[in-house]
């Protein structure tokens, strides 16, 4: 009986964590327009804070800094591809501001 209670509590906690991660991703997504099933999407989401780009857990900025993305529908706003893209953009901004 104790094993069943332990198992149920682990299942419940795992489910609760999964819901919180899914809701965090949903909060990052501002809009998503699917052009055709299996096609590309036009997505708008918050950008990643520059001071967290190098960390293992990047954090999104406020809603005033929006990324307008056109590409694969399964694009992750906190994924490795987006992190690399924003790092490159940050480097370009730095070069433009300080190499004049």
C-alpha cells in the first residue's frame, strides 16, 4: 500500500512539473500563425535576456522586446538554435556600436 502511495505521489509531482514547464513555454509565445499543416509558422515570442544567454537556464525578457520569427513550427524560443541566433545578433550590435 505504501508503494502505491509513493508511486502515485511521484507520478503527480512529475505531471505537475511538466505542466509548469509547458505553461512557461506558453507564456513566452505571444502569437503563432500556422500557414499550412507541416509547413512554416509565423511566430512572435519574447527574446532571451542577454545576461542569461551563456547560462544553462536562459531567461526571457519582458514582453517589450519581441522576436518576430518565420520558420519551423516546432522552434523553441529557449532552444539552442535561438540562443545561438541571439548571441550572434548581440555580437553584431556590439560591433556596430563600438567600431565606428
